[in-house]
C-alpha cells in the first residue's frame, strides 16, 4: 500500500512542469491503485494464497513506479505521446496481480507472463517505428495492429480454431471500446478520455473474476473457452485503446469501426498463415518465428500500400 | 523420439494415381505461355528492356544457384519475366537486382522453395520495389497493344487448356475487376495488366486456394480490390497490393472451404473398397 501511494504521488511531484498533465496522470494512477486494492480483495475472497497475492502486488507496484519515472523523463513536451503507454503498464500490472493472486501458476508460467507483457511492447514499438519510417504519413495504427497480432499469436500460441472463435468476441470488444471512448471524446478532453479504456477493461477484468474463475491446468495458455482469455482481452483491448486514442482527432466513427473489425480479423488471418507455415518444409534457420515475421512484413507492405492510397 | 513426433504425414486412400505430368512440365509450361508477350514487350521497348530482363533473369538464377545446389531455373526465369513486365520503363539495374533478390530469396527460398511460398514472389518483389522506389509511375515494359492483348489471351487460354491454370480464377478475377470498375469506369477486358494478373499471377497454383469455392472468392476479390484501388493508386500498385493481400487470405480460405471430396465410385469399386454413401 505504501509503495502504491508513493507511486501515485511520484508523478505529481515530478509533474510541476505541466500541472494539467500531472493532475491527469495522478488521477490515473490513483484510479489504478484503487483497482489494485479491489483486485487484491477479490483475490482474497477467492482464497488465493495471500503470499502470492502480495508478491504480485509488489511486482506490479514496482512496474508502476518504473513506468512513472520513465514517463516523467519524457513528460514535459510529449505528454500525448507517452500518456497512452500508462494504461498499458497498468493493464500489465493488473494481469500480473490476477494471475499471481488467483494461483494460476500451472496455467501460465511466470516467464511467460513477462514475455506476454514485455515482448509485445517491444514488437509493437519496433513495428510502429518501422511503419512510420516506411510510409511517412501512412496509417500508423496498421503496423501497430499487425505487430500486436503477431505478438499475440506467437506468445499466446493461438491456433486458427481458437482465433476464429476469439475473432468475433474480440471484434465486439474492440468495437464497444471504440464506441465508448469515441463517445467520451464528445464531452471530455481527449487527454482525459485516454484513461477510459483502462476503466472499462478494469471493470471487465473485475467482473470476470466474479463470473468464472480461470481454467486451471493444461499446457495451452488459453483454450477454446473465451472466459479463459481475460488477460488476452485485457492486453488486446488496452492496446487498441492505446492505438486508437493516441491520435483521437484523426480517428472518425467509420474509420474507427473499420479499424476495430480489421484488427479482429487480422487474428485468424495471421493464425492461418502461422499454421500453414508449420506444414511447409522451411529451411531450419528460418523456420518458426523468422518465416512468420517475414510473412507479416509482406502482408504489412500490401496493407500499407492499399490503405495508404485509401486514406 | 522427437524426430518421430515431428513427422508430418498425409494419410490418403490407395491407389495413388499419377497425372502423367512431370514437375518440369509444370515449371516450363507457364514460361512458354508467357514467352510471346515477353518477346513482344522486349522488342517494342528497345535495348533497355532487354538489358533489364537479362539482368533480372541472370541475378534470379544466380541467387537460386547460391541458395540451392540442386536448382531448377524455369521458375526463376518465369518470375524474372513477370518482374520485368511489371517494372516501369525507368527501371535500372538496382531495381532488377533488388526485385529478383526479394522474389527468389526472401519470398520463395526462405519459405522452402518452389511450391511452398505463401506470397507470390513476383508480387513481393514488386511491393519491395514500390517501397524503395516510390516514384515509379512511368509506363510499364508490358505492352498493351492489340497484338499484346491477343498474346495475353492466347497464353492464358493455352494455360487453361493445358490445365496449368484454373479457368475459374481467370474468369472471376476479370468479373471482380469488372464489378470494381464501375466507380471509375476503367477498361477491363483489354487491359494488358489485368489480363497478366488474371492469367499469369492470380492463377499461380501455389498461392491460390485449393478448393473451387476458395478460388472463386480469392479471384473475385482480387480483381475487385485491384480495380477499386486503381482510383487512388496507379494500376500496377493496386494489382500488386490487392493480390498480395488475397495471397495472405489463402490459408484461411482453405480452412473455411475445406475439401469434402471422397474417392470416386469407380476408383473405389476398382480396388474393392466399401462405398460410403
């Protein structure tokens, strides 16, 4: 709790350069701390091991502090560029707590959690940057989406059958998220509305805990049951929120809806390619991840080319 | 044990009939069909076109030799011809080398060689060229004169007649292009580029779906997107991007329209198998 309070206060201390930004960030952090506590209480209700819950809580607090400090370094002039990454950090922290507190260790290994959280960030960053460099002025969100879906398929080991089932649910969630956040932009300042996806998904996350516990056992991270993919939705939803809201003025209703559906459709598309690649007799050095990334890159070239002309 | 578990076997009912065709026939056939339009284009465009084709073909074969000790050059020559025809007349040696490297090494050999690539190598090569050389709006090496159109139709029909290309892909590609041309009013049936796409690129057996329903979907939307986006992009760009995206959907289409065929009655009766009705 003390660590959380310090984490909440840090941005305010360092944020005197820009009071409005500091206020917004602090309110976001306090909000997240509130949810941390709520999640902690829920995990206790489900008789999760207190020790593991506490360790999860500490880890997520440390993540929060690190992110806050990093954000502060980049803060003064580029608030709109750094702010969207804060909900992402919170989302990762939430998931860490949930997974640790609910004792789902057989389901997901610790290293896998970190891989699922940290590596998609890197993939997203690299692909976004590559996209920006490749097509200046092109739709930046596209490379982010392709990177996100590649990372999801790689790190969550999503199969085509699962992805087809997930696609509809995911498309619906993306759409709802987009409509909520886009609606909020009508009467809230954009920088404040950026925090709303966090709220929506934190609520989903909490209520999911009430409805059904995550599956236990098994070697596959997320099986066919949609309820087993809470963290998957959490990451994905926050990602979409981050990407869409990073430039809210440029995303209209129709474009946003199309983007939401396209992002969901990319999942089965790339999952099918991944499964096809497994059947091919690819040279050993390029089998697996390299061939998949090359395929993603070629697809991105095609999508970029078409959408660059369309937008 | 691990090697056993990694084995990928395909189970199928005997007897296994041979089509009577060799792989060499499959590889040289499309090149033969493309040869008249290639020759016409090279003769019409002058010595520069010859040089670009020679450089593209030589580098493509060279990359294949470097990559694979046991090589078959027919497919590399076919891809070089396609690349040359799709390149603008302002193309230089850098474009020839980069295009053939991307097509042969990245889009084909890294995926396991001929018959295993997900994306059409010539399209991938052109997409990379568009990225590195974005201002390529000059006329193509491909000739769209009446004689060129006749050669394209003749080559395409020859491929279909010999069953080296699927008729439904060519037909539905052009139908899709016609549907997509309504907003812009573009010409479909005597466009050399669209005919090249319909008969020689979209109908590639490796990068098109296995099932007929899948092929129809693939070809129709390939043609439709090509024409739809030709309003904002130049025509060769829209063809390349649209077909690349449709290539990416092929595994999904194959999964969506699964093969439901059973052994034919005559085959089953011949070998004395019980017939499931």
